[in-house]
C-alpha cells in the first residue's frame, strides 16, 4: 500500500499529541492541587477574604534573549547607529553580536522573529516606518 508511510507518520503524530495532552493534564492537576493548598493557607490568615474576587494573572511568554522593554531600545539604538534603514535580518545579526551569542542561522532566525513583533509594534506607534525594499526584504527606519 502506497499510503503506509503517511499512515505511520500520522500515527506517530497522534501518539505525540496524546502524550502532550497527558503531560499537560498531569501538570494542570498539580497546579490545581497547589492552588488548593494556597487557598487553604490564605483562609487561615485572612478568613474574611473572598477568593473568588482574585483575578488570575495573565501568563506571558518571556523573550529568551531580551529583558522586558529592552527590544525597542535596542532597535532604536541600532537604527540610529546605522544611519540608514536596516532589514530585520541585519538587526538580528547586530543583536547576536551585541548579546555575544553564537552566530548560527538558527539563532539569527530566532532573534529575527523576536524583533519582528517589536518592529511592527513600533511601526504601529509611529516611531518606525518601512524604508525602501531591499530585494524582497523590508527595511525599517526611524520616523
């Protein structure tokens, strides 16, 4: 049968997803038990507190390369120093050098993805604008 490799790939992917679901269910159960213990301790120290009024804190995924607020400062500094519009790839290469990271294509790509969100946000605020295209790549400049 010609589709055996497709079926085996789909079976492997399903097994992987089932494993992830099982892992996350166990993690949710641990977190729920931990929260139950915290709530019991809170009731000991503040029995009058209505725990239903406590809102959950939003979980944000942290950037592995930059501290909070560091990306916009880095981008603006890099564009000022360059004195000309730069592509996100060129900015990522500058970030690799500035952070002292290993200059591999994977690292540059990961940084480029990280910087793209900040570039779009700064463009939306009117701080940056798109510069002239460099082939298919967009460039960015300070307004």
